[in-house]
């Protein structure tokens, strides 16, 4: 499959569309109450996971076209925004991140940090598609696809579990 067909295939475009919604949601997170923030997250995150699962392998890409669009200050802003929305529920959870350690190890990560990590992955993808350069888009798509199994897909599932517990917690 050529470069053009890979970046414009239905699965890629659908992932970018959901990623764009996720990015926009986090950028305006201060507009939401805690309950609205959790509720909206529980709606968009499963879609993001589904689109990540559906993305096929990316063939023949040049990673020298790789571009990053999220800097440390932006990541920190998103993390702080999510932390302020979650308030006392910005808990640390155990995440098994195969990119950094063996599959038997886990690390403690705050829910707000996971929001920011997912934001970085999705904003980099969306930023690449905004450039409308096939090589940059393909490299970003490949990076996103390659990071899904061991990094952002795992983190997204952990975040969903934490949010589910927040929403449906029974206060005795």
C-alpha cells in the first residue's frame, strides 16, 4: 500500500477525528465540572481505544519525517487541568508499561498524567495531519500505531478503569 493510501485510509482518518475531539476536549477541560469531565471522558476514551485497535500495521515509512507538536509546558498544562478537574480523585494507579520495564513490573502513575500522556500522543498525530504532508502524517500514524500495544493503549485502559471507579463508587 502506498504512502497516500495509508494516511487516508478510513481507519486512519477515523482515529485522527476521534483524536482531534479528545485534544479539543482536554484543551477546554476547565469549562467542565468534575462530573461532566468524568462523564465526557468515559464517552470519548472507549472510542479512542477502538480506533487504536482498528489501525492496521503501517508499512514503509520514513521515521525521519517524525514531528512532535506537544512541548513540556503544554503537557504540564494539560496534566494540571486534568488534576484540577479530578480534584481529590486524581489517584495514582498501577500501570504496566512494557516500553520501560519488564511485563511483570508496574509503575504508579496519576490519572491526570495519563490524560496528558494520551494528549501528547493524540496531539502529535493531529498536528501531523494539520501539516498535510504525507511523509509527516505517515510517520505520526506509524508512531501512534506502534505505541498503542505497549504504551498508550495500556494507559488508556488503566485510565478508564480509574474513571469507572470514580463514577460508580458507592459512598457508604
